C-alpha cells in the first residue's frame, strides 16, 4: 500500500512566493508508485488549503488560490489521530496521514513552529525538530553552537531594546572590524533584510532596516574571497553533496533577487578549492549539523577568505529544492537526482 504523504508549501511570511515556485518545480518529481501525495498550501494570510493545483497554477503563487475544489484544512494537535482535517461548508472529513514533508521556509515554518505541531499531532515528519529548527533559525543562537564546534565566525550581535536605550547609537553599533560589513536580521532567510555597508554613514540606516525584521541584528565582517555551500541529506551523520562556490559581479552579495528571480550569481560545482580545504569544509558542515541535531536535510554556508581561512556563515534547515536550487545541484553532482532526494527525505521521516 502506498504511503500517504502531506507535502506543505507557502507560508505566512516573505518567502511565500519562493516556496510556491519551489513546489511547482517539485510537484512532478515525486515517486507516485510509492507515495500518494497530498498538497497543502499556507497562504500569505495564514489560511491552510488542500489543493489539487498543477505546477502551472502554483508557480506564480496566485493562480492556485482560485481553484473551486480547494478545501480548508488543519492538522488537529491530538495524539493518535494522525490526520488532516478538511472543512467544507458544514462538513468535516478526516484523512489519515503517514508523514509530512514541509517546504515552508521562514517564520512560522523554519523556526520550529510546524515541528511542534507535528509532534503534538504524533505524525512523522521530515526535517529538523523544534530545538534544531529554532536554533538554526535564530542566527544569534546558531553562533553559540558554532562556538561549541570551534568554527570561526566574526560578528557583533545587537539587541533592539539596548539599541533603543542607547544615546550614542553609532558608538554602540560600530563593529571592531573593518568595512565592508553585512547587516542582517538574526532570524530571516533567503537574504531578506540584509544590506552591505561600506562606511559609518550607512551603518545606522542598515541596522534600523534589519530591526524591522527582528529584535536581534547581526553585523558581520565582509569576507573577501569565496562563498561556499554544502548540501547535507540524511539523519545522524548526513551524506554530503559536492561543495558549491558562489561568486557575484561587482562585489555585491547573493541577494533574494539573485537567488529567486535573476539567478545571476555564478555557481561552480565542485568548488575550485584544494581537497584538504574541501574536506575541512565538509568536516565543519557535519559538525554543526550534528551539534544542532538536525535531521532530513540542510544547507550549510561558509566563507573562504584570500588566506584560505574558513568562516561559518549559517545553516538552513529547509533549503530550496528544484532545477535552479544550489542544494539540488550539489547533490546531483554526487549522483542523487531530485526524485531520489525527495524519496530519501520522505523515508527519513520514518527513521
């Protein structure tokens, strides 16, 4: 008998459209001989909708919402029920669920909220648990785990309450390392809210912008060199893909626009680094994955400066999957296709 898998996408956050695009690219990649796939979208307004939308209807994040056969749905947090509850007019229907695969990045999904619900509902699910999700989502917390692993990571952490009370604000926020620096909210994904700062008179505006997204802000040293990414899949000690090296023109960074719209950053897979450096990057990736007790999949990001020093950047517990996805391309280089990635992820929920 085929397993019934609930695949979730969307989200009530800034990454909604990116998630819809990813779901559109993945819809036809599942092994339908093994799995009965149900698709549930979370709208920007926070509604949960079970849909039979096609890839073409999902890709713009809007068309799927107009289908007449969409049904409102919730996951009851009742131990032992393990079901999706459909609500249509005055009727309620329950569908038994074997596992959940959540492609819901951002706040309300990647931050540990959904894993908490899945655990209350007693339904197996793919990916990091509550603590691992929250610890990876909040980059200030992630820094504590990275310190424990001995990973290099220069940065300054700001707290909004202290910032608001401070009279000499520039003195308070100015880092003790040289420009350029990157200012980012502690809890966001897809490069949302990040600004590059090259001098003092740009710093205040960048910090105030980042505080729009979170109560904590990181100011990080701009590493001159390469951006390196590692794809991990599995539970325990994960399997890794080939390392990806990313470069962008003009000294800018790999922004949300480049990641999801223009796809204009240059990707080299495998990265043009020595075997010794590649092995060390992979060692560090596994170390932070295991320290946070991640599961299922993750993408771990680093910087490599001109002195070949490795700096940990962040870990993403719900990386994008699809034909433009760096995560997918890194795994394809070691022979793991997108359909195989999806199958491995689903099966990881039961291990």
